[in-house]
C-alpha cells in the first residue's frame, strides 16, 4: 500500500499518523500529525509538534505509521 492510501484511510477514520519525511539539507524528521487533505501532491495536516496546519510534499515522505490514537477534527477532513 502506498503512503497516500495509508494517509487517506487514517484521515477518514480520524486516526493520528507518525510521518517520517525528508526536510531541507537531507534532514530526516518524524512527526505526529492529523491528516486532513491531499491536494496537488501535498499533504495538508495538523502538526502536533508545531501546533498548526502544515503542508508537506507527498514525495518527501519516507514512512507512515498509523497510530491507535484518534483526533477530533479541527476542520473538515477532505480525504
């Protein structure tokens, strides 16, 4: 299963995900997020680390783990 499908399924179930992704200068990050939408190759998610909505290129994602924790949507989930 590809990352986009995993993220869409988690978002529809209001489940938080841990996403591993490449940042600038080849830095790897691991963040817990609430997925809300995928548009034009970008994940729109609420970052629990930053405490704000962020966008992330799907191409930069290197791993996705769906957690057992759920979230109450802060806005409409469009997945």
